[in-house]
């Protein structure tokens, strides 16, 4: 039975999802709402946050399956809205998506279900938060509790920086309403790793561990971004550690959500720190990561649509999920000025010259038949190889063929092993 599929979102993650979905023999029609300049399927001129219009389009076009890329529609309740209309959709409900939408909720949830995480306190009152900071001697991390496009986290070296972060988030509203509540937590040390998993509300199947690079400049310098590159699998996470993460971080979260009467169906993303005292959960995200998706989906051997449908129908335990041997690396090509202000509309050349790597378009649009820049993270160049070093080399070898004005990228993706 052939299916029509709609993917909600417009970034590199959504291009990678479309690329993988299009490989499924189950799919006859593919729509991207709104998509970008990547010409896979048909772009639909509906914003990813216009939920009523998306639902109406799905009804009118008899869409068999909708896959949600970004977090904002999930937090706004797109899954509940579609399910009320009898439409199949992949992602957690609004209640389950609180794991990402509210860091304060997420930390309380982790504490309740004995999921390893950093010590913390949350505040909605600025003066109370200031007073709490004055009681601390150790370095902290100050986080906006709400959704801030991956940028609402400020890592502080000392008390002065922590007070400045609190001022920026709560008083200056650097992240808007997302900063009405803050979470202040102990600053952990160690290497970060992302472990994403498929869930049907009961069964959890982890994906290979991945690591992304958040800082904009080489050597992990400069401000945090949405991610400047990634690779998978991660050499310092072996099978035993992955099983521990599966059991104590992923399965406990899904079991806890089910116990609360809000079963978690979708992709659950655990951001983790490998500390000297063991794994600690930094955060949960309620969807595929970006740019982790651009390294995980090329490694997925199974039919993604088949796996997603098994999640939606509660059959994940009976669905084999298999992965390719080897590794995948991706390097993000960003616009000048990103993650601050950046220009748009610069012509992009050379994408069609890439033969031995994949180019996932993120911030792009078509203007008069020309692909031009339209975002901060413009492209992600992904490559596969038998080894991680080989995958990294292949990705970097492809980049010189691509050009747009002011293009910049990190030259050390995967080298900080």
C-alpha cells in the first residue's frame, strides 16, 4: 500500500528526513511544509507553526503520515490536533513534549524517576534566583526553561558571569518568554554525547550515539549555535555504556511518561555528559536532533517509514531496526555572522558538483531558479566511510566545491575525540 507523507519543517534535519523517507517503497507522494530549496517532494507554502492550516492540508490531501521535524509545533500540540482529526502523525503529544518545552518540568521529572542528572533549582522570581546564586560557590549553568532554539543555555565560569546570565535571561529577555522561568544547575565536566531513540510509548530502541559541536569556532570557542557539525557513532561510548543509557535515561523516561498517563511516542533525544562520576542527563529533546539527523539517517539501514509506523501503532518491539557498519560525519556551512545577525540572499554554487558526499540543505530558498542563502546554518555536508576518520575526510574533501559569500565552518569536526 503506497502512502502520502508530509514532513513539517524547513531545515537540514527535514531535508535529511525527506531524503530517507523518499527511499521507502511505501511512499508514493511526499510533501514538505514548508521545506526549502532542496527539491525532494513538493514544497507546501504553509508555515510549520500554522497548525490549523497543516491539519486542513493533511485532511484535504488525505495524507497518510505526518512527520514533525522541529520542536515548536510539538510543544504547541500539533500531535493532539492531528490525532483528534484521525490523522496519523509521528511525535509526542503536547503533554509528553514538556520534556523539552519546559526545562523546569524536565528536571523535576528526572528527579522523580531517578534519572541521573545535575543538581538544580528553578525560579520564576528574579530576586529569588539572585539570592540563590549568592549561596553557591561552584560554577553553574543558567538555562531559560522554555524553548529557545537550542540557544537558551549560558555556561558560567564564576558568580559574576552567572549573575550576568540571569540578568540577560530574566530581565533583558534575551530569549523572550522562554526565560520567564530559569533553571540553575551545577556545571558538570566531561564529554557530551547525544543518544536518540525510537519509542512507541513502551519499547525504546536507541540509535547509534552521536556527538555534535555546539560552539561556532574551532577548538570549541565562541558562542553556542544550533550545532556546527556532528559524527556517529562515538568511539568513547561502548555497548555496555549505551545499554546503561538505554536503561537508566531512555527507558526510565518512557516508563515514567507512561505511568503519568502521557505515553511518549516519537523520537526521544537525551543530551548527556560523560562525567568522572558517571552519565548525567543534561536535557531531553522531543524530536530528531539537528545536525545529528544528518549523520544518523545515512547510517540507518531499515526503512524509516516502517519504523515510524511501528512506533505509531505500538509494534516497535516486533520491528527490526538495523544500522550500517562504519561511520558518518557532517560539517555545517554557515552564513557570515552566524549565530548573530547574518545576511540572506547570497547565491550558492557547487552543490551539484558533490558526488561522494550528501549535501543537506538547511537555510536555503529558490530565487529565480537559483539556490540562495536564507538562514544561519545554510548547508550540512555529510559523508559515510568504513571509519570515522575516513568519513570526516570525505566530508571535508567535498566542501571546497561549494561556495557562497562569507561561508564559514569549523575545521575540527570529529577531531576532539
